[in-house]
C-alpha cells in the first residue's frame, strides 16, 4: 500500500514538473516576443531620428 502511494506521488510530481516547464516555456516565449517588439520599436525610433538628423 505504501509503495503504491509512493508511485502515485511520483506521477503527481512528474505531472507538476511538466506543467511548470510548459508555463516557463510559455512565459519565456512571450517575454522574448515582447522584447522583440520593443527592440523593433526602438529601431524604428532610432531610424527616424537618424533620418531627421541627416535631413537637417
């Protein structure tokens, strides 16, 4: 009975690990996507200021 409970606990821990990994990967992907958008926006701002300084 004790060994069966241990097996169930190991399965539960494994499932929790998988869920945590999925959440971590999703958050990491979203974070990378956000930083990519911010960098792209900064690049366009930089490009605008560069073209403005050239025009002056």
